C-alpha cells in the first residue's frame, strides 16, 4: 500500500488494486467438462450460469460462461489480466482437445488508489470546482465526477479511489489532475496533514 505522506510524484502515489478485462471465445466452452478437470473452481449451475476459476499465478479470478464469455478480475496490472486469460485459454484448449480463438481482450475497468497526504473536509470539496455527491448518512466518501465515465471516491483520510478507467496511462493522468486540484485547494479543504 502507498505510504501516508505528502508525495511529490504520481509514481510514488499510485497503486492499481483491480483490473477487470473480458473477451469472448469464437465458440462455446464446455464448462461442465472444465468443472471436472480444473482445480480451485466453483460451479453451481442452479445458482449461477458461470464457472468461477481462481488462478494463483497471476492471482486472479476468472468467470467462464458456456457462451464463450470470459471475465478476469482481481489482477494488479493490465498485463497480468491478459496473461491470466491466455493461460486459462491454454488450459481450456488442453482439456477440450481443440483450439480456441478469441475476440480482442478489452480492459473494462481499472480501480486505483492514491493518497493526498492530508485529511479532507468532504463538506468543502465542492470548493475545488469538482462535481461532488456527498451523503455521509449513505456513504462515507464523496463521489466526484472525473469525466469519461470515471469517478473518484474521496475519503476524509485523504484516500482517493478511481474507478472506470480503461487503461493505466489514462488512470495515472486523471489521478495527477485530481491530486493537483486538491493540492491547490488544500488551504480550503484540508483538515490537517497526515504523517
């Protein structure tokens, strides 16, 4: 986790905590067969139509549907997410004894965490020129629009969570812009620095 201090650069203050990617095989997948051959799976077709497969290297969870849809969650990088899908496709091809082609892998969502280095009075956050939704009786964080269908969750302790980014570069750029806005408004919104 990132350190609780005032940081000078985004590289010191940016951590990807979840990457969600998806693809679709160009044919159906026999998940009944996979359920009998793969370890660390959960498959209860009466409750949920997909097979849940927990990989350890890289550590991700894949949801595989008989229609060919595959969703990877929990990776810490886009590369790990792609590697998990390709490794799983290789296992599927070995188990089913036939090749498998896929559509392009798409990154659906990147969730990242950053720290401002100071506590924030969330009631004053709108003074930074941000579009803010803050209902403390419903949710402990303020929800700020970051544009392009992305949102920041900003918490009193200075933690920021960005959701909705489609690539790491974009996420870093948006986080840097947000950190700069908050730093410029620190005198208005800060409660005190975090050591």
